[in-house]
């Protein structure tokens, strides 16, 4: 009895991979990206050196606003200034927490493009950014009222109030790129 033998049939070669086809056509190395390969994180995104720099700037200017405002003895008498102190504390804590996360990500060479992490970063940046901007605007309004409208700067610490308000605005300006980049990363998923 004869056992069946496997038959050999000619098989066509599989089509070339997209990168190999691009190189064969002379389009260069970066013309086609294979599936599953992510682009590099944009500068300023979480887990990048620029992102760490933005977080440290946010924390520094929020701490400066807090220190300048706390150096005056009459800031608790105005609710907008108390609001600025509370917002600066929250901004400083949030920025330092995310700076530590960025440092960890940089040390272990890990990307922070996880959907949950980006969502948390975006929501946190949005909340702290809104609070910081609101507090800075309220403090600026009260500072203008005290300085220009009531002309009682001699009795108050107008220079300290103006400096603290400016530091809060600068902290918000450092937060805005982080918030926009996180929102962009979350929306592009």
C-alpha cells in the first residue's frame, strides 16, 4: 500500500512590507511607518524633559506667588487674596506631583501616553489651570481697585499683591502648554 505523499505547490512571495517598498522605490527611510510604531512625544508632553521643565516652572511660580502673598499680614482680609493662596497651594502641589511622575518616567525611559494617565493629567491641569487663572484675575481686580480706584496703597502692600498676582499669571502661562498638549494627546486617540 502506498502512503500519500505531500504535494509541493509553488507559492507566491508575500508582498513587501511598506517600509521595504518605500525604500525600494527610493522614497527614503521615514516615508512609511509600520503599524504599531508610535511617533515620539511632542516636546512639553508628560514624560519629556520639556514637560518636566514646564512642571517645575509651574511649581516655582506658584510657590513664589504663595510666598509673596503669605509675607503680607493683611491678605486674609480680602477673599480674592485668600483664594489666590489656596489656588497657588493646589497648583504647587499638583505641579510637584506631576514633576515627580515626569522624573520617574525619564529615569525608567517610559512613555506616559497611557489613555488613563493622559486623561487624569488633562483633567487635573484643566481644574488647576481654571482655579489659578480665576484667582489671578480676581486678585488683579482687587489690586487695581486698591491701587487705582481707592488710592489706599500707602496703607496696604500693593507691590506685594501685584507681585503675587503676576507670579500667579506666570504660573498659569506655564500651565497652559501642558494642558493644551495633554488635551491634544487625549483627543488624538
